[in-house]
C-alpha cells in the first residue's frame, strides 16, 4: 500500500509517517516509480507507536517495542527492552504522581487556611428576582 493508504488506515497523516521514517521507526520500500510502499507489518508497527503515544510514551521510547515486533514476537511488549521501558515509564509516572499529590496537598492546605481567615460571605437572597430590588 502507498503512504496515503497507510495513513488513512491508521488515522494519521503521510507527514507523520515520513517523520517516523526519518527517525527510523518505520521503513518504507520503494516501488518502480519511486513511491513509498508499506505492508500490513508496517500498519502493525504504526498501531504500536500510536498505542504507546496514547499512554504518554515519546517516539524514541517506542523503539524497543517496534524492535520486538520486528524480531517476530507476537506482541511488542514481551522483550527485555520493552519491559525495561515499561519499568522506566512507570517510575516516571509514579514520580509525577508523587509531585502532583504534594502540590494538591499544599493547595488544599492553603485553601483551608484562606477559608478560615476570609470574612463570611454575605447571605444569598432566596429569590433572584428580589436580589436587586431596593428596600421598601
């Protein structure tokens, strides 16, 4: 299949495919007239890239998974390099969660302190129609 067909099947653009090719993540073949051609294996690689990117993996981080597929494994995440990349990504995510949790706790404490120090809010009128009416 040609680049446009592969891009359409994967829901991406030919430009993205050329970028992946420039990084060595995808490899096209050329037909007699010089057009890039791909096969179903390339679609499988592309879908692996997309799935990993959806989980927050960068393009370079997808390389071990693609190498695993190219080596003939039924899944891109069964090789030692893929497992190591999963471990690295998990550690990165856990560090981010810790940092965000600490920030959340700080914001929660500041909000509680500010609410205790703030003057009470004026009572809200029971009826919006009478809220702006001058007193009788």
